[in-house]
C-alpha cells in the first residue's frame, strides 16, 4: 500500500495517488488481526499522508474523512503529534471553504491536544494558518498577514502557492505592497506551476480577484476557465468580472449553478447569492434582489465572511444595500461600503474569446501591417482576421483598431 502510493507521488500522478489512497483504509480493514496489529501503530501517519494525496486531487469529502480518521487513530495509538497535524489541517481545509464553526472546533482540538502533550502554549502551525484565513475572510487583513507570516509553510502539496497567493491577495486588498506581492506570486507560479487541483485553483483565482479589485475586469475574465471539482469558484469569479463589464447575460450563465453545487462551500455560496441579487436588481426585480441579498447577508453573519460580498462591483453592492435598507444600513455593512473604492463607470463590452484575443495581440504587435499580413503571420485566412476583428469591435463598442488598442492599453490583455 505504502510503496504503491509513494510511487505515484514521486511521479505526481494525482489521480492515481487519490485512487490508491482512497482504497488503502479499506485494504487495512481486510488484513488479518495479526497483520493489522503490526501495521496499526503506523496507521495514523499513513492516513495523514493519504489525506494529503487525496486533497491534491480536489476530493474534499474524502480528504476530511481521512484526516478525521488520522486524528482518531492518532489518539488511539498515542501519536498525538499526528492528531494535532490532522486537526490543524482539517481546520485549514474548513477555513478555505468558509466553514467558520468547523474551523474553530478543529483549531480548539489541535491547540488543546498540542498544549496537553508538549506544554508549548503556541497554536500549532496548521491551526495558525486556519486562523490567518479566517482573519482574511473577515477582512482583518493586518491580522491575516501577521498570522500567515508566523505560520510559515503548511504541510501540503503546493504549500508555497497557497501562502504566497493569500499574501498577495490580502496585501493587494489592503493597498500597501500589493503590486510587489502579486509580482512575486506570479513569478513563483510561472517558475514552479501548481501541481495539485487546488493549487491550480489558487493560481487562477488570486490574479482574478486582484484584477477585479483594481477595476481590470477584462483581464480577470480572460484568465478564468471553469473546470474541475472547483469550477463553481471559477464561475463565480467570471460572473463578477462580467458584472463589472456590464454583461449581465454572460454573468447569469456563469452563475447558473445549483444549491447542491455550492452548499459545501459557504464562501462560494455567499458569492453566488450576492451575484444573483445584483443580476435581479439590474433586471428590475427588486423584491427578488432584496430576498437574495438578505440570504447572502444571513450567511455572512453566520460564518463571519464579509469578503465574498466583494465579488460584485462596488456600484452593485451599494445599490443592493440601498434597496434593502434605505438609509438604515447595518453598521457592519456600512463600514464595508465605506471602504470600497469609488464605483467605476459602467461598461458594456463582453470578454474576448482566446482566438479574438490572439488577433488583438497580433494587431498590437504589428500595428502597421494589413489584415492579410497579420493573417499570414498567424497562419489563418484574411477573412478569419476580418471576422474576429468585427466581433471584437462589436464587443468593445468601437469601430477601429486604434480604438481597440487605446481601450485595452491598461487592461493587461495586450501582454502576450
């Protein structure tokens, strides 16, 4: 069991790792009592190792099951250090999803067990990482960054991507040092691409969230590709970008998910509810908008998660607050609205397709060349270039190449 799991790990075949790691606990139960007794003391550490392997594949439910088993068997065999690690990693997993109550339960378990068995008053590393994430989702950014710096790297595949990405996100939201942190994160991902499913999710979401906060929805939308077990997270970010672009139709397509798809992730659930509220308000369905916004705010209160509300443009959030509360906005929401940047001017263009973007970049690189010359360079026909440019003009509301380049000059999209 161990050899096969580790052989897959060395080749970074996460699907094979996950498959093997899921079957290992069942195989353990099939061993004879004598064999089980022999391997039993090693089981807590093995379960922890298998949980990390499954987490890399994006199977949250199975990861939690394996971590809880590692915690329980660790206590049974007196391997309290393993139990502390498992509890801390459960806290971190729940924190990233926004399950605040579960986070606090596992932080308390990890901390109590750690202190009882070591006498060390400090909070364990993984539990401290979970506390940092909770602080970030509460928008207590100074505390989040301090805790993140204190905890170092969590024991996880792509741990450097997690820590660098969250640091860039929180510094970017806070305004100070954000550009430098983002550049460092992008260098890290470019030099050492994320290997796990959840690592690739972070690599997509962090730049997109920062682009949205910097009022660059074109760039945010272009770099998001909904796919895999976390596709609803990507879809929520795309919907936010399309709202900022003024394209309610595309935003509605992105936000077309079922409650079952998002119920396990309160952070994403809040995002989708406030997106639906913004779409309803834009369509003139005020009662529906107010009801959806109330649902989102209820989840914010239960989980102490104001950060997901920032997925919609500031103007939409202000209009929702006005529709729901008039001049009697609750203090917490009022403080959030006051911290938002000024509402951007409305936009109408929809995001460009990869093919359209390739043509626009070719035009930017060869501004004096004809359509035929650009077509030859791209290996397509002149008619293809013409068709793609017409579509770009329609989406951006312009009528010439020069206007396209001027409009996208500061969007980041012209960088190949």
